[in-house]
């Protein structure tokens, strides 16, 4: 399985809040809040109109809405854009590689339009190719991508893994924990290194 040389990553802005709760389900999402937001005043009952962060069902429901967007509007765009929505999202994070910067620019443009048709706004774009981001407005780029850091490595978190963007490599942070030098203490520190791909396991 081969990957392209140009990597790009984006995020759906407030994804859960973009997916509305059906009217007959709102009663299951009732909560109490201060009337008029005045703390100490009378309490009123409210209902959520959108899915909430922390709801165990929210990733599943919103993932369905994302795939339904590709199903409903995907034919208006390239198969690459539609397949990216279906296969390259982990909840609200898009991670994709393409063969060239031009292909990346086209894909980002199509993804923003396709997902926009479904009510989703893509933001926090970053890439290991500055050319890919030329057409992306600053407000839709990640904060790190907006900054000129000179020789300082530009670092993003890709699903919890530290991505050194300019060098296009993964990095790890090891924090020395205050643990006794026993088997239990050492294993506790080693297990704190997040390495889902197992790339650092020979060194650990």
C-alpha cells in the first residue's frame, strides 16, 4: 500500500454541533439551566437541538451524517473527494496523502465545497507542502500553519501523534514521571509514550 508524497490534514469545525437532533429525540436531551443565564435565579428546562460533545452516540451519528453528505452530493464532485469523505476521516479529522501539491489544492477545494453542501465547515488545514495551502484562506488554516517560525520545527498533532510538518516525520514526547525505579514505576513511564503505530517501540 503506497502513499503520496504530499500530506494534508484538516478538521471539521464543531462537527457535533452541525448535526441537528430530530424533534422526537430532543426530549432525551433535556437539561436544567438558569433562566436568562442569571446564576441563582429560577431554573428552566431546555432541550438540545444539536448533538453534544461527550455523548457516546455523537461520533456514530455524526459519522453517518458525514457519509450521507458524500452519498447525497458526491456525484457533483470527483470520486477522489467523495472517497476521501468516506475513507479518510476519523470522526472530525481528515488525514490524506496525494501525489502532488496541485492534486492537494484541488482536493481541498472540492472537500470544502462538498462538505459545505452538507453543512460542515472544514478548517485547521495544514500540509507538508506550502503550495497546497496557497488557496486556503488564513482563517481556515491551522494556527501553526499561519505562523512563520523560522528554523523552529512546525509541529501538529495528527490523531495524538506529533507530526513534524516541515521535516515530514513523526516525533514523540517523553515526560520523566516521578515514579520509583521499580518494574512498576518504569513500566508506568514507558506506557505514557503514545505510540499507536509502534514506530518507537524498539527504542522504548
